[in-house]
C-alpha cells in the first residue's frame, strides 16, 4: 500500500510511538494525579514530559499553557465556545474545516454574528479583508493555518497582528501544520492554537491539545474530577486542571510525546525539505498530464504536503476508489469535511482527489502515483 492520506492521519507511526503506547499500558497504566503510588506518579510524569516536548517544539516556557484534549475538534470547540457568547461577532475564512464552521454555525442559531471572509480561488486570504470586517463586538478571529483541501498556508502572522491591534483574541487551527511547519508561539501573535496529535505530530489517534496564551482567561469547557482540590465542589482555577477533567488518555499522550521527540530528532527543516522535493516532482509531472486540474498555489513555499486534483469532470470518489482497488494507493476523494473550502475553489459538486504525503513517503511512491493518474486519465 502506498499511503497518501496523511492529511487525515499520519501513517505509519514511528516505532518509538508504538513502544511508548504499549510501554505505558504494560508498565504504568494507572491514573495520573489520582494516587500517590509509583505507577500513578509515573503516569503523571509522562504527561509532564509530553507538555515539555510541546514547549520545545513550539518555543514556550510554561508547559501548563498546553491543555490535552481528545483531538483538534475538541480543542476548537473548547476555544470557540469559551471565547464568545451569542451576543458577539466572530470573523473566520471560507477555507475552514467543519471543525471550525460547525461550532460557529451552532452558536449562530443562538444569535452569534458571523463574518466569513471570502478567500481567493487558490485558497489564500487578504488580511486586510479581516481588518475591514472587525466590528465593535468582534470577540474572536479564527482561521486555519493551512487548508486541508488545497494545502494553502494562510498568513497567520499578519492576521495575528491585526487581531492584536484591535485587542481581539486570535485562534489558529493548526490541524495540518503542527509538527510540519515551524511554529514559534513565543513570537507569533497567536492567543490560542488547536492541534491534533495524530497528524503531523505523529502520535496516536484520540489525542490533541490547545495552547492558551497566559494573558487569556478562557472559561473551562467541562468540569469534573481532576485529582486536585478534591475537597472543593468547584472546578480548580489552576492550570492545566482548569481544563482537564476526568481520566486522561495516558497511553495516547505517552505516544504523542514520543512522536514529538521523533520530530525533534529528525528536525522540522528536514521534514519540510523532503516534502518540498516530493511536491516539486508531483506538481511538475501533473502539469503535463492532459485533463488534470491541480488546486492551490503553484508556489511550494505557500503550501503544505497536500495536492488536490480532479480528472476533468470525473467523480473524485470514483477516481479515489480506482487508485485504491487497482493501484493500492490510499488517497481521499470527496469534500474532506470542508464544504466552504470546496465552494471557494469551485469543487463543491465534484469534490477533489487529495494526495497528502509525509516524511515517510518516497520519490518512487510519488512516481507510482503519477503513473496511476496518467493511466486513469486515459481510461
């Protein structure tokens, strides 16, 4: 199998991730922070270790600025619903995943005012359009860092500066960039960043996190047992307990820490350079295949390792199925849970065939994909 669906979940996982998960289950699979025995203490230490790995990766000093969640969607819901009320106004983009749009649309039913900035056909955004959309009751700006449909990288630093100039919190959805692009949260004007553990960070599914700026007082999204201040009937205010109720996914978080450690070992610049080599070959070859349309920017510096295509008017799900059945190539066809993005690039009815590669893919695999597309285009 040639796996080209890394925008959904990175695979294969590094061996150190697998060993970390099984090692936790075998040696110290107790509840962290709930008891004083050795296994519980060790479980608590692995949570702290993973927070420290996040600090090293994203250049943050305080490990408790990172809150563990079930996934990026969980993080986005926590950030959005904790930041605004139905009386507020939110600005977002037309390239957002449903993980952003659906929580906002649900709140819109209750009275929230929502402005969706129209992006260009290649998925880019003009930050000045965000500036012009700010209203007196704007309480949040939220955008993706990179589109899961086209791979287009949005100018989050410029958007963040605009948000800061108005005193508006800025939330970034880093589902496609965390672990892939260099993100310096110490210098970037970003107030919250949601990220999954199972994509670029190479961790297990069912893991994720939310970065919260220390100056931001975000209400807790859920309440319950934390192992701290157990005598109180109220949720603790201390971090990260304020946002982490219930038993944590300790094996998953152990795997996440190992995944981040692998990224730091390989180095992000090497990951980016490798993916650019794959993308360069892919884009150049596709430009010579008759009937193939490629979406997103042609400039590789403006996109991540995602290439979405269509073969004339053929159904994207049909093409994806052919790649799977005939060529043993795993891609995703359809709307990718991002109908707004497909409306922006003009593929709402057809969807796209999405190839998404990672550090574990090779040039020979890209060549096999190109050959398969050539053959299918002639059928």
